[in-house]
């Protein structure tokens, strides 16, 4: 992936967007910290009701900021995937081309999460398995009817 053409440009674009998001996160964090500090300074002069209202406000703002952070992180992950998708396709094509040119059936990765990187489509047995299952279903015995007579067992002889 590191050798893919365009990787540096994609990484640079992502890093710029990440820097903007990180700056926004810092602003959110700083504003929350200031709000908490202001509350701590004013708390001794506040009534219990005022304290409770301010604490509720701080908790609400923190929840909102947490949600914005999570949403932003999801957007950044989606953006990274979007920027890297063309590069991934290029890498996959290069691997597939080499597999075909050299006559390999499978190419494995050292990554345990994605062990098969490229495979000959002729090795896919899914359609054959599905067809075999269909014929097996057609030959499968019918399930027993609930109205079928119960099995008869003989009583042991009595002496």
C-alpha cells in the first residue's frame, strides 16, 4: 500500500482534514474546560438549585460534545476509507494481475484478518454447493407428521 501511486497525496489530504477536525475537538474541549472552571469558581456563591442547574448544563454540553466527537471520528474514518479506496483497488488489481500472469490459484497475506488476498474465481464452489443442497433438499425425507401413530413397544414378560 505504501508503494501505491497517489498514496502520499491521499495521506496529505487526510492529514489536512484530520488537523481541522483535531483543532475543532480542541476548541470543544477548551470551551468545556472553561465552563467547568467558571462553575468551580462560582460554586461557593451559588445556591444548591443554581449548582444543580449549572451541573445539568455542563453535563448536557459534555454529552453534546461527546456525540459531536464520535460523529466526527466516524466521518474521518469514512473519509479515510474514501481516499484509500482507489489505492486499494489499484493494489488489488496489481496482485490479481500477478496472480494471473504467474498462474497462481491463491495469494495469501501475512495478515490474519484477511488471509486470502487474491483467488482464481474458478475455485469458488458456491454455486456447486448451492445446487447440491437443492438436490439434497428434494430427496430429503418428509418430516414426521404429528398425526403419525406412536411407536409400539412390547411389555417385558411377567413371571
